[in-house]
């Protein structure tokens, strides 16, 4: 399955630093829309909610997608090496 999505880049203000951070390429916030929501919910395995109650799904590769209300946070389990 493929779909088109708009990508918006913003500053990292307000995001925590650390090894597995936005700044280091492990986390990406995606704007929610019906196509993305459907893709995540129907393509990946529902796992336990995060400790703050937000629902999560996990891909076969280990990537985690979390519906954080106004966006979907994607945590890339293993970054591609350049």
C-alpha cells in the first residue's frame, strides 16, 4: 500500500534531547489524516498503550507508531546507516 502525504518540517523546540530523539533521526511527527490513520491501524500490530494512555502500533521491523492526539509520532527502531 502506498499513499501521498504532506511533509512539514519544524524546529525541534520543545522536544527532548537524547540518543533516541527527533534531533538524532529516531523520531518523526506526522500530521494525522484519514489515510495515515487507516494505514497505521490496519498495517501494524496494536500493542499496549503508552504510560500516558496514547495508543500504539508496532511494525514488523520494530518501528512504533503512537497516536498522540494531534499527530502520529513514529519511533524508528533501527535507523538506516549512510
